[in-house]
C-alpha cells in the first residue's frame, strides 16, 4: 500500500508523495533516460554511502549527465532519512535528463529531474536466511553496459518476472557460458571453501554489497578468487549466494526446481552472513 503522506524530495523540495508530480514528457518516462541509486540505511545511518555515491557519479558520467547536486547528496539523503518514521530504510534516488520535446538526441538547456524517496528496508526473513532461496537460470540477453545503473531496466524486469513465474526469488544469468549476475543481485559461488566471484566488468553491475561481502569474507579469513566462472563450475559449486542492498547476502538452496549443493545454506555462508550482520551494526 502506498503511503501518500510519506515525505519525498523532488527538484529542490521536500513534499508529500501525493503532491510529487512530473511531466509526461520527462525523458525518464519517454526513454528510460536516467540513472538511479539505492542506499541502505541501518538505524538511520547510511551504509557505505561514499561507495554508493561513487557509483552514482560513475553512472552519471557513463550516460553523459551532469551531477545536479555535487557535494550535496549526503546532506539531502540525511534530511530525507530524518523525515521518515522508520529507522532501517532504503533510500532511492533517480536523476533523469529532464523534460523536453520527444527527440532521441540529448536536449540542451534542460534541467534534470531529481527525485528521492525512502521506504522501509525490507530484508530477507529469518526463515528465508535459514532455509535458503530458490532461483532459476537463463541466458543473459541484456545490453552490454550492465555496469551502468540506469533506469532502462526492461531486461532485468523480464528476468525477474521469469523468476516470479517459477516461484523463485531470482534469475541467475549466464552469457556465452559464463556467470554474470542475477536480475537484481550479484551472484557468488563457493568451491572447496573458497568464495569465487565474477569480475566487475561491463556485463555486471558493480555491486556495493558485492564489494562489502568480499571485504567481510576476507576479514574473516575466507579464501577469495575474483575470476570468470563457467556455467558448469557455478552449477557444480558447493554453495551459491546472492548479494544486494535488499538481500545483503543470501544463500541459494534450489536451482531450476532442484536442490543445490547440500540443499541448505552452507558453512561458509553462515560464517560470512554472521560477520556481515556484525559489520553493518558496527
């Protein structure tokens, strides 16, 4: 249910969600010509905000859109967080190229549209953490700049719906026989006690939680490898994990309707998950 009285930010103003309006000619609506970022907040404290803002800056540069609030994001996010009635939050911010006549080429002299909202941070239930998640697999047929966090997400939407159609939480994707990511998560595997992660390139989103998970695993003295992971290697791994701001780190225990690995979250997952919980509150 949408809370129409929740306070959001739109183009320099904090206002009720019900009062926030944009033009139908906004390029974010017409073309998906925009970028976004999601910052998790624990106890009203943003988690790894410098890393999230660095990714936002990189995406803005990648789509040739000037940062409309250089240096101001921490203060704006902080004020938005303070205006919410809940402590653990997911701050969503979106920047589009603004309102202009419909023409594929970039408009000139147009102010970008800047929108931010914050929702309660919905994390996996304790039951899901303890029993693990079900996923399905598919060929990755999206575009070749998956490293940019843009609002043009129809490929990811279709993959996420494919998972929903099969009573799964995610679709794990492979391109040319190698693991890329899931529709809204990064994917890591464990073989013989070693965490193995696909390298960050143009085919996967450089996940902030992906980085946090690797850092936490390293601090817990878990061996790590960052390298290409073949489909056979991924499907034959001892453990598979999803990582994202909303999932943190989550074990996969069913793939394509069959038990994966031991059929329950593995020992390396439990070790890293507990370390993650300690880190986020620290």
